[in-house]
């Protein structure tokens, strides 16, 4: 029984046990022979006392992974007449040397992962093998470089998520995984993780150039505000439709991608409706869709579009004769629904059946 490491260099010699022959002279042991082998040869050696002994010579490198066991026959012969032989079996076990690095089943692993998977989700499992045996074949997995996003089981190569993922921050991870055997040999593979977008962001609605005070005589189509819509998601999850809630004399017009105009769409009358609370709802095309509603108050400003109105179409006044000058004989009253100076009223007499001079001497 011999044990020879596969790392043994060619030319190395191994002294074998000798055979015994009780005869003497030519009838005693004279030579050794080895069965044919491409890996081993035999040298007959002689001691000072003339006795013979065999040496086994390694002719070429051994490879345990290709052939872990060799069986040879050693024959000892004398030169008697007839010659006699004796044989023994050489059982050579090739012991392992750490001459094989780990090998991954794939150079590159690719996987897609939704951004809303919870921490602890299994991403994939890498696998490496080593043709060596014993400690030399025991593989430990580790990350070459990575952050704190993924975890790795050092024994079985399973990769899991440690934290929540966000497609809007990082869309792809490229990770290098190392496999190290017990003898220190290392192999590497790349793991590419593509993060898939989920509809987890609501649209943002922003008003620009908002005109909060709108003249009540503004013509239809007057620009009130520019509206910007932004959704951080991608694809259909980031495509947004905009609409106005309720019946209001305004409309939204698309001006460019994710940009809209809020314009008047009807006659305004401050005296009937002095302000409008306008609600704009933006809804994306995700499944399920997400929406955002934003409200703004629009104030209608006054235009002098109302004439004063007397409370009575005619007044009949009875005045006693001989009344003293300066006595109040009647009061008329008019009102104006406009605001501010537009509603301030002054009175004057514009017509009379008296001559102007006579009128001024009777009433004022």
C-alpha cells in the first residue's frame, strides 16, 4: 500500500519492500519487474552485500481527479532452471493536492427583482464546485465588494435582500461573489440584479405662474396657470392623465409632455360667484393607478359691469306749501352690486319740467 500525493514531482523515487528467496547463487532472487504503466517505472538496485531491492520511479505527474488509484504488479524472479517467480500487488492511492480552484456553474448570473420585495427575500443561489476532496473541496462564499443591500449565506451561496429596494434610486446592481476553497484557491462570478419598477409613487402636481386674481370679464381661453406633472415611476407607471373636478368655468389643456395649461372656459360673474375652489386630479396608468389631488382658490376681481339701480322706479312726494327752505322733502336710494369705487354712487338731477334756473331755486 502506497500513498503518493498528486503534487509529487516526476523523478521521485520510492523504495519498495524486498522479496525473499531461500536459495543461493543463480537460484536466488536476481531481478524485479513491474507491470506496464505510463506513470511508473522500476529500477533494480543492489546493496553492498549484493542483495537486490526495487525502487519505484514516478515518470509523469499524477492527477487524482483523473485517476485516484493505480494497481501494479511487481514480479521478483530468480535465474534457476527453471526460473521461479513471485508477485505482489502494488496499490497506489493518489492523495489530493489543492490543484483545482472552485468553478462556478455560471460566469454571470442574471435575475430581475421587483422593487417592493420585503427584506429577507431570496434573490438567487450561486453554486461552485471543486474537484479536489476533503478540506480542499470545501467552499466558502463571500462578496468581493458590496454595500448593505444584499446578504450572502457563506455555506450555500444564497443571496437575499437586507433592505428595501427603490427602482427610482438604483435600477441595477452588479455584485462580485467569491468562492474560496479550504486550500485558499479563489474563483469569482458576477451577479447582475435588475430592479423592476413598481407603481409606488404618486404623481406630483405643481402650479407655476398662477394668476390668483382673475378679471370677471376675462375672455374664454385666458391663461390662469401652468401646471407641471411629475411621476418618479417609469413606463405606464409614470404616464399621467390630468382632469378638473366638478363643474367650473375652467379647463385643462395639454401643452407638452407632463405640462398643462389652466384656462378660463366660460363667462365669469363676480357678483354671482366671487371665487372658485378648483381641484385638479392627476392619475397615473399603473395597476392599480395612483392619483394626487391639488386644490387652489381662484378669486374673481370686480369689473364695473353693473349700473346703479334705484330701489323704486318712481317716487311720489307730497310737500306742504309754505315749507321752510332747507327742509328735507324726500330721499331716493340706489344700489350697485360692484365693488369698491365701482359701487360708489353719486346722485344728480338730470331732467325736470322746470327751467334749470327755476329748478335750482326750488330743490337741490
